[in-house]
């Protein structure tokens, strides 16, 4: 390529028009990002969250809407002294600085008392364990009612005069009465007794059977042994006196012939 042609292309109108257009796009993009993010995030806005605690839900909704804030119920609670639908808690807290459109989460008072499920403590734990577990869950536990049975063992739970079982839902305002054993057994309870087994008697019977088998094996008549009577001691046997033997008669000697006599 000649130098004249290179200079001509550099100073061409098309090249410079493209460069200017690219620069404009970059500048517009930078301004768009800057102001667009500020508009989207409400940069510079400051709204102080009002206090709507202990106000009704409808009143709190109007107060927050006037400040371009939205209200959302996140949970319910129960306080007996406050009316239903009353705001118990809010998040963010009053006085926090937020921007428009922020969601304010509130907890409202339930119109009815909440109910909890009776845990598995009936005939499964002592009075101390059951009482601690029920109180930790939020139940009200009053003085127990004692019934015949093992001491301090929970045999039942009463609510408003009726017995409840594991899994029943009971209001937290209803007091629970634990039915606990008083350590006294009922006279009507049946008790089964088992006769003890004495291994020594069994061994003695086996020993007697072995003696009887040995006696039968020797050809003697079996004798019935009475275990109630003690065995008679054996009489000592006297040694037999030796009988006098007859004197031996001498035999006549036979003459022996010598070979010389023959």
C-alpha cells in the first residue's frame, strides 16, 4: 500500500463517522447506567419507618401507604390483653431509614388462643420430666392429682375435667393437671406369685435316680427311697474268721533207680 492511499483512508469521512458514533454510544451507556441505577434504587430517598405497634392492621396499612411503604403479615401471636388483628411486632423497627416501596413485615395478634399438641409424656416419664417439658412448650401446669400407682409416675393428663391423650391439641390458656402415682398400690390389683425353684433339690433327685439305676444294674431289687427320711448309716461288717486247715499228709517217696543198678 502506498503512503498516499494510507493517508487518504485515515482522513476519510466514513472512518471518522464510525469513531464518533462509537464514542457517543459509550457516553450514553455510561450516563444510562449511572442515572438508571439511581432511579431503580431510589438513590437519595430517605423515609423514616413509623411506629405502628399496638395499632389495628387497617390503621397500620393506611399509615404505611401514605409513606409509600407496603405492609406484609409474616406471623401471628397471641396476647390476651390486646385486641385481635393488633400489630405486635414490626420489621424494620420504628425510626429506621428506608426507601420508598420497602416491605414492612408485621406480626398480628390472633383472634383465638393458639393450641399446642400434647407430647408423649403419659405413662412415659416422671412428674418432674413431664412438668418441665410441658412448661417449656408453653403450657400452664398446676398442682397434680394423685392416683394409686408408682410414686411420681405420670398416668394421665386432665384438661377441664376430661382426660386427654398424646397428640390432642389443647389451648395454652387451659391449665393442665397431671395425674401422678402416690406410691400406694390399690388393694384390687392382682398380684401373681411364682414358686421358687431350688436347684439343690433337683440335684439331690438326680443323685437318687443314679443310685437306683446302679442298683438295678447290679441285679438287686430297686428300693424305694423316701427323700423325707434321712438315709440310714451302713452297718460296719465284721471280718470273717479264718477256718483251720487240715494238716497235709506226707506222701511216700519213690525209690529212684540209678543207672549203675540197671
